């Protein structure tokens, strides 16, 4: 693997990790909001 290919691989992996982290954070926030709404009823 050339240095350019390795750099591209790392860049894509970092972008995928950020997207996965944001999706996980959104999922947690959704469950938190649902819990707060259900406790209010």
C-alpha cells in the first residue's frame, strides 16, 4: 500500500468513525427525549 493510499484509508476511516459517533449520539439523545416525555405523562 502506497503512502497516498494509506493516508486516504485513514481519512475515510476517520470520517466513518465521526459519522458513527454522531449517529450514536443522536440515538442516545432520542432515547433520552422519549424517556423524559414518558415520565411527564
